[in-house]
C-alpha cells in the first residue's frame, strides 16, 4: 500500500468512455466474482459506484482465494465493453489484497440474500456497503448541510447546549437519570429552555443535537435517542416560524432533487413529497374532520395514533395542525389573548407522522411561574431559567423538527431505524 500514492486512485464514478485506453489504480471492495473457468468477471465498488473487471490467468487463480467484500487494489486498463450493461470494463493486470473479509459474513450487503432489519443493524457497518443504504446516509448528510445553510441565511446562529443537565427540561417523567459525581443528573430531553434563554443575546439560534427520551414506546417512529433541529427566534410569532419551516422544507427537498438526484433516485422516481404550499388546518377543523369519519373525539383530547392515521388519510402529505388546546401543550407555550383555551402552537405533520412541534412562548416571568404551577411543576426547580426572564427577555417563538422522522419522508422509509446509523430503543443498546 505504501508503495502507491493513494491520492492518484481512480474513483469508479469517473471510469467512462472518455478514458478508454488509460491505466488506472482503483481501491475498493469485491462485490461479486463470476468464475467461468478460463475467464472471470469481478464487480468492484468504492464509495462512488462500481465497474466490471475482466480477469484471466494468474489473477483469476488468485481471485479464487479472495472472499467477496475483501478490499483490494486493482491495476488495469480501461477498455470498451461488449457486455450490454456496461459501456466500459477494466482489463485487470494486477490485484493486491489489502484486507481480507471473513467468509461467510453475517449479512449479504448486495441484498441478493435478504436479511431482517435487526440482523442488518447488528452488522451496520457492513450494511452500508449496500448502495441504497449508503445513499440514505449521504442524503442525511446533504439534508443537514442544506438545513444549516438555510438557517444561517436567515441569520440564525448555531449553538451547542449541554446534554447533561441537573433538572427536568420540560417536566414530565420521560428522562434518563444517572449518577453525576455526588449528584443526580439527567440526559436532556430537548434544548428547549436553553434555546429560549439564548434569544436574549443572540436573538436567533438553532441547535442540531440528540434528544434523549425514556418513553417505553415500541413503534416505527420512536427512539430513545434521536436528532432534532431546534430553532428559536426573538420577536417572531408562531406563524412566522411556520413560514420559515415551510420554506425550509420546500427548499431542502427541491435542492435534494435538483442537485443530489443520483442519491434521491434510490428512493424512487416520484417527487410526490415536494409540496408547493403547506396547508394550515386548525385543531378544531381536525376534530370536525374526524367526527365526520365517525370518530368520537371532544375538544381538549389529544389526537391519538388511530385518529392521526385517519387524519393522514384525508391529508396524506405535509400539513400544519395549528392552535391546539392550551392544556395539551407544555407550560412555555403562549395562549391566545381572545381565547385562553387555545394556544399559539403548531405541529407539522406528514400524514399520520408528527415532524415538528412549535409555538409562541410565554416571555413574562410572572405568568410563566403561574403556568408552571398550573402544570403541577415546581417553579423553584426552574429558578435558573426563570431568572433570565427578569433580564429583558424578548418575546420569542420556535420549534423542534424531528430530523430522523424528516429523513423517513425524504427516503420513503417506513421504520425510523432505517435512517439512524445505530438506533437506540427500549431493546437495543448495541452496536
Ligand atoms: O414534539 P416534541 O416533543 O417537541 C419538543 O421537544 C419541543 N421542545 C419543541 C419546541 O421547540 N417546541 O419533539 C419535537 C419533534 C417531534 O415533533 C417529533 O418529530 C420528534 O421530535 N420526536 C421524536 N422522534 C423520534 N423518536 C421520538 N421518541 C420522538 N419524540 C419526538
Ligand atoms: Mg410534539
């Protein structure tokens, strides 16, 4: 290996008709080997794609000893191909084994022998040698980049707040607690309180970070550790935040289809996820819709999973549910002046799936204390937070976007575990 300048390697993507006759040095893994006796064909792949190599003589004999998925260096010449499925092939002149793969392997990453999701997750690194799977994570990286670019263009400042915290962020019982030296600590369930405080000096902030939730949910959309894109902005109203979210969703999806279509093709040709506009439907209208479908549901009740599935049949794509009952939302959400039973809040849905929750926040410290008491929380546990509200806290609004759920939509995956490298749920704590 040290004998070669690896930066001179040719990537699979750049092997085409324009370089017929040229020599190449290629580094990648053997995906397939067909031994026809006097001649053999190998399919080799790197992070950019694959090509077919033709082998004869000594090299053919050597390849019989090299298991599939082993990493090799190939030297050869690019030639026109007679095979229908390839424009060019490589006449292999030398093969060097860099790293030998075990035989058999726990899963077949080519997908010819299919494996359950659980088995694939147990061998995740190997699973990524499947192109569709690796393209999920390339799309994930592209989407994160595009979201950062979008928010930065709107003057948001990226921040990092602690994930080890001393008290419950939002109230509720779904926290993981642990020993922290001589104290009790928790893993943050969201950066909610920090991001609100930070609007005091930075005005517009966002954070892309893990949330930890000890919810014993066994579904295809819940994990114990997931990534959220949180944002918070001084002076904005929840309707302004919805405008931003709508623009972010549309611009991210259309950029992926325009500039990263090679990846997006792995998830089907249809661009049906891209909206022109995202409708805003009130919670009360959702109740009417559900009642017209025979659901028994009264004002103030949360929308259960079966209700959301029914709503998802009426609204199968992106839509906002706005103005939720105040009692269903956390203490920090502001209510409407004219009707305190309704809050200035929204959820962004994709069919049955909740993607974003957000709203206008209560920024008056006295009223915030009362809201804590109304929700059965102890204001003294929130004293660090409440003090910031005495220092000239601007009115502010924000939201949290469940990034893994957004990835499910982008890649048309039905299970959140597909789009998370090493998912954590009630059962899974490894690899
Ligand atoms: O709706 P949630 O709980 O909202 C908050 O945490 C607020 N602090 C956000 C705000 O700014 N008001 O969580 C935000 C999003 C949800 O809409 C959902 O998409 C996702 O996070 N989410 C989960 N994703 C995967 N697994 C779980 N267990 C999730 N719980 C919520
Ligand atoms: Mg929510």
